């Protein structure tokens, strides 16, 4: 589906700048457009120039601040492309030789930071409507030739080794922008649906998260000889920070249930952890999860919400990150935009697990639901058939499972019996069971691995490129 | 300032319901108003009824689902107050004895969950404009008399022991709503300012966060005898998950700088950790931080942004959580609304550290800036006087320090010299220093402890009540 990593453009620097000629210099004047409110020194974001669709910028004096991507010298001019991270494209700055600070131009190497004051003019070149004719140029920070991001393509693997610099590349910057848009669209969606944002705990001493592969969190000495022990030689956790073993959470679901059973509808959006020793392109030791939980809701409501959510965030990304997605469509996955459009437009398929044929190819997302109870978690609600549970997974072409969810077992008696059946102790879950003891309600929720969503929407294949600083076995650098 | 905790209303149940009389039953009909989109079973949130300011609801049939707060039986009617967490107030439901399902009423004890279908009518009682005249009543989940949240006041301390149930109380539910509104307003603010949301890493093996009090994250065996050791008896971290000691982050700032120096303006909003063994009302072992980082920005820009941010989130909370804040103003801090209004309206005071007199009382927020360099962190930019750094703190009445920030030292030579001076090794910070080596830019940022903001906006004094499941020494329950 996507290009292989080795050949993919980590830094796809643009073609040589289009020829500029004299340009139509408008009236210099009026105040420059500020980057934001709050009195900040007047900086015009490149995005405001490159994505302007009407003319108010034309002829205005602006201050552009960013980093040099390319430079091309001609007889009477230099052409410098400046990128400030606000959008995929850089703005072309034309520096006439008669600018008083022209001597700065020779220090404008790739990666140098620069501040340019100039006038927005129509660009005679292809690829952009406007360019900036410089009146003043200042080198803010030079960039020596050993800068690792010179004008050439780098593999994504190479870039992972310089994760502190890789957001300066087209690919990783675009991922960062799409990721941010998806996160903000997530908050928008749930707010509009009347959900409260719950920040569920990261450290947990609760036994009931169980599920093996957890990281332990401790303040006990790292030197073995100094670790306090009990008479039988076991570690004395009463001297650890929390007075007992504590771990990093694998899910906010149980916390979400406590709050849904009080506040109606809530969602979490926070980091979760798996200490699985697997080095795949689909797993991270630290990743972000979105976990909505809805009271007075059943499995159908769960699927309805998940479908509306995915459609919303995909639509939003297409709306605000158009040029980033075009870039991914061009260099990573030629079918990306087409696939996202289908997600946006077509109803998702729904098919019972029993009738679902894995080999059937759908061109859109598929909910598989009503799974055999024995392969699913204890908290999922038993269906009337005694064989299946009200669980669902959302499968999408390319990424596979994007969402897993279920209606929760809200009947105390059934839940406690199932815990025993699954070799769990109801006593460990006293507070979880309390939700069923006092004014229990049908409720349902799901979890979405955020980095998988980022991979899906960008077409980037390796999940380590979907998060700023990936954590995996042997790797927690930066 | 606020009431003492012992006497504060953990669960402030309302007065007895106002008398209802017959009410003006409108035309039952039209589809009920759904709780959200996505096809969910028609549920009308209580908020939609209680905060309705015009009449489209009047006469409509609605389905209200929630939990019983109080019940009062009269000869021909029962009055039940139902709360669904969507707002402070519950809706009054009038159940005439001739409703076919009237027998359900006796099981409607405090805490029971209930589903009511009925017609929205004008309420003759005080305190609400509308009430619901029931046509059908179903008990969804009963609530036995041992339910800990009976109709009486509980201390906040007691409620911390049942953190899984406390969002069912007025106080903690209101905190949850205000917290959610503040979080969503945070994302709004930074998006409108053109910032990207960066999710900085939680687990770090980077030495440079230093600062002592960190939690260690490990997958090594908890049994001392099984921990792998080197010949000298020290722990063999090459066998730990990350191949070296790893810790929970204390700040996302350094990650923020890497991205600001590529993407312009970014902010983090995630959990951070301190393993400090302090049991105070102002410290948590796990708390959420908001950390913006801006390129091409100085200390003044930093303060401007922080001021605009605080004003924005306070205004938003006042706008969308009015009745919650009125509740806090009434029961926790009589000056709360007045103080928030001043934050919203008045410019913040700015005063150099040298001239700042701690005993001067300001009635609004104060930026103290240009601190002596020796008491501040190494990464803060040295001022020209050689004695101070471009650092600022935002102090607010009641809570104290709400924000700490600085312009960062962007000059490589000065930064490395200062590291040596502060007994740090520049080699450990190679990647941080790279930001200064390649196209360095002036940049600035700050950190805001989110729970302190929640305390400030709600008037709640103990920070353990500002987060869903607080973590502190000896306590990581639920």
C-alpha cells in the first residue's frame, strides 16, 4: 500500500524554486499580520501567506521567521525558501542584491534560521500564488555544513536516530500537524456530543488491571543490596512510594466506567503502556488511547458513536491538513485520499463475527461484533445466546484493528460469576463491582489507539513515525 | 478563603423539591431530543431541560435517564429529582399516581438509576423553569440502603476514600465539569493561536531531566534474588526493558523545545510525575501539565501568551460552567466569582523580581520576572546584567505560583558554559544542544500545573479533589 521505507522521502525537499522575475510589488505598508494575539512580536506565519485565498495580504509588509530549506542565487537576486513548520510549503523569498543586508545571504545555508521583512507580491513562478520580496534579511542562527538534514532524501529509519531534529523534515512535520489536528478534532467531537474529558490515572496499584505485561513504577533503590526485604527474602513494598507494588496503566476504561456511571458520558485521552517485548511496526511500549464510555448505552450505540467519531476526525484532518495529506498521497500511499474520502462518505459495514469472512475485502471500515465470549474479556456483557458477548472491533483496510469496544456487563450477579469463571477474584474488583451494586446502568465504550489512527490517516506504515519520541524495547532516547 | 474542609458540602443535596401542582401539560408529541448524534437511543440530557432559555422543549416528550437524588411522596404525586451529571441541578419529575408503572416509585431510592418518559411542562415551583410530568417510569438499577452517598453532607476527606463513587456528588461532579471545560478551552486557545499539540514522552531514559525525585520504570523482577546483577553487584540494566534505567518524566519542556525549533509554536498537555515524599494539599505525585513553547519569542511574548491563556480559560469556564461556579462561590469561597471576574477583566501586574515586595497584596495576578540567575534553572537565558535570567512566575491570590516560565538560552556557547557551571555535562545534553548548533532561534515557554488551575477556578483547596484519582505517597488506589 505505502512505499517501502527505504525509498520513502524522509526529507522531501521541493524542486528548485520557480523563477520569480521582478514580481508585482504592491504598496508596502499597513501593519504586518501578527502570528497570534497576545502582543507577540509581529511574525506572519508562512501558512497565512501560502494558503491565502484572497488578496488582503497582497502589498502588505510582513515579517517571516523560519528556517532555510533551499537557496538559489541568480545574477540580480537570491531565492530562498523559508519554512516555519506552519504548513508543508515554504514561502519563496526573493532577495534583490541591492538590499542593504544582502551580505547575510551567503550565510543562509540549509537549516539556518532567518528573519525576513518584505512585501507580499504575486509570484510569477509555479506552485505558489504569493512570494515575499525582501527588504531586510537577518540571519538568526547559522547552520554548519555538518547539519544532518542537508538537501537530500533520508530514510525514516535514519530520522528515528535524530528524533530531536526530524520534525524539521517534510514527512515528520506533516505527521505532527496531522496528529495535532486529529487530537484537537477528538476533543471537538466529544465536546459537541456532550462528553466530559476525564484524565484517568497513569500510575495504578489496583490489581485488577492485571493482564501481565505492565511496567512497574518504584522509588526503591536501584542497587539490589539496598532494596528492603522481608524475612522471607521478598521485597518489602511497604517501603516503596505507594506502600505496595505500582504499575503504569494499560487502559483508562475502568476509571472511565466510574465516571460514566456518575456523569453520563465521558472520554479519556492519555498515555497507556505495554511492556511487551515485541519489535514490530505496529506496537509501542508507550502510546496514547482515546477511550469513551457512555451510560445508558448498548453495543449499537457504541458502534454508532465510534463510526461518527472516525468520520469526524478524518473529515477534520482532510479539511485542515489538505496539503499534508496530498503530500502523503503522493509519496507514501497513492490511494490515501481516495480511502479517506470513502471513510468520510460511506456507511461502515457491520457484520456479526459468526458471519464475518475475513477474506472478504471491503473498501471501507467494518465493524465485527458479537464475538465468542471465551476469547474476550470478562467485563463484556453476555448476550442472550449464552455463547457470545456484546463486543465489537472496527477493522480498517491497511491498519487492521483500529477500535475495540464492548457493552459492559452491568448485572452484578453475572459479572461476579464471570470473574470466578475467568479465575479472577471479585474482592479485588470491589470498587468496580460497586458500580453495579448502586444504581447500575447499561453502559458501553471503546478504545482507539491514537498512533494507529495517525498511521491510518497519513499512510505512514511504521508506528514509530506516528509519535514524537517512540518508546520500544531497548529504546527510550531523548 | 474557602470553607474548612470538614464543614464543606461534599454532597450538597438540594432543598426539598418545590411543590409542583398540576403543571401545564403541553402537547405530547414530536420526537424526543436525543443526547447526541450517532443514532443513540433517545435520551434528553438534564442540562438541556434545566438550562433551556426558550420554549422549544415545552410540551415535548422526553426520555430522561439518570440517578435519583431525592424523592418526596404526596397524596396524588411523587416528586423525584433526577441528576444525570450533565449539570449541577437535577430535573424535577412529577409522577402522578395513575401512571401505569407507579409501583416502580417505591424502589426509587437515593442513588437508584431510572428511566422516565414524560412531557416537559412549566414548573410552578421555585428554582427551575421546567419540570417533567412522567408518563412512564422504569427503575434501571436499584440502590440498597447501604449506599454510602445517602442524603447528607460528607466531608471531602471521606469522599476520597470512595473516589469511584464521589463523581456522583455535587462537589466532585462540578469539579469534573469545570476541569473538562478548562482542558477543552486549553486546546481551543492554542489552536486559535496556531500552536500544534505535541504529546511528549512519559517514559524517559534521558539523563538530562535529572532533578532527583523521579519514579523509576522497570520490568526487572520484583524479587530481589532474581534481579540480574553485574560482577560488582550492581543491577544489570542491560536486561531491563529499555536497556538502561528509565524514569517517568518531570516535564515535557525539552521535547517541546525540539518541536518549537522546527514547527514554530507547540504545546504539551500531559501527565508529569514527582516522587517527592510530601503529603501536602498542594502536591501530587502524578499531575497534568500544560507546557507551551514558542520560537522567535522572548520573555515578554511568554508573559503575553500566559496572560492571554489564563484569561481565555477562566472566561470559558465562567461561560459554560456558570452554575457550577455559583455553587463553589456559595459553598467554598464567597469571593470566587468576583476574583475570576477580575482575572478576566484586569491586566495582570508585571514586576521585576528585584522590585517585587512579597507582602504587597494585589487583587489580581502578578508576573514576577528577571530572577537572580543562581536560584533558577540552567536553561534560562542570562540577561545582559550578568545577574539575572529571563524567567517569570505567575502568582495568583490563593493558589500562589500558577505558572513558571522563561526565555531559553539559545546561544550554544553560553549554554554549555552554564551547564559546566551548574555541574552538568554538556555531552549528556547533546541533542538539546543540537537545537542551538543548527539554526538556533530565540524561544520561550512556560509550564502550568493543571490541577492548580482547577483549584484556582473552583476554590477547592485540596489538590486531591482537583483530579479524578489522586496519587500521593502511600496512595495509588482505584
